[in-house]
């Protein structure tokens, strides 16, 4: 069955303090893992045109995910319908996808630690261009947890990481499409300079 993924992001200039506050709320860590993701497209690039995502991910397990927009927009949260299945072999799954007509369009990486408190997930994501907190849960718990952690609701980010990267790519005139640590290792990018492009304050 598909389910709704409901979340917001916040930029993290101070990771350690926020992590400690999450633990003080009673959350437990599920561990920190390196993620390698491949975004797939069809020949017509129709997925990105309809704001859908087909992704193969490898961290401590391998998952295939399809995300699509729900029928109604929600200006308070980033919401997608999500179908996800665990698969046993990353390389074989990649071969299956390419064999049926999909192509590997983009690679992106992150380090992620997931902390869980009841039905709320806190993901501390170290991306090549900055560190962020994703709070995923329900419409009632997410604003409450953000407030308890000291975040201002208008500072939330509703863009996914690939859309954030697309904006940074234009602003910084980057000549690559894969969001990898290798591609960013010689760049000195200050994400806070662009923060207002992504938060609800920009409206």
C-alpha cells in the first residue's frame, strides 16, 4: 500500500546542539549510515515533469522507492505519496530498471542519522552542500516537535534535496549534476547565503 510522507526540513548550522535536544526529548538513534542514491528516468523524462521520483537507495539496506504528488497541495508541509519496497541486491535491481527502459539520471549522496520518538522521525542529513534536519511525522506532531527544538515555523524548507541542488547549481553556476561529496570537495559553498530562497519567509 502507498502512504503519505509528511515532512519539513530545517537548515542546521549547529548539528550537535540540535541532536542533543532531540535525545533529551526521549528519541533513540537508529544509527548513522552513508546513503548512495540513483534517480531514474524514462526516455521522455516524464517523471521529473510530473514531479515524481523513482529512486534506488543503498545504505544499511537496499530500497526501491516511487514518490508522486498527492491530489491536493499543502503549504505547511512537503507531502508525497510514497511506495517503497526493500530489495536484496542493489546492482541487480539497477540492471532490472535499465533493462525495462529506465536510465540512471542522477546520483546523490548523504550521511543520515535517524532518531525516532513515537511516530516522529528526525533525520540529521549531512548533504554535500550543507546539513539539515528532516522532521517526518503527522500534521500535528511536526510543528510541535519543531517548536520544542527551538525552530521558527517560518524557517521550514519544503523543497527536496534535488530541487535545492538545482537552485544552487544555477546560483553557483556548477557544471555537474551528481550531488556527491567528491564533486563538492573543492567548493566553498555557504548555504546560509541562499537560505531565504528556500524557506517560507521567501513568500
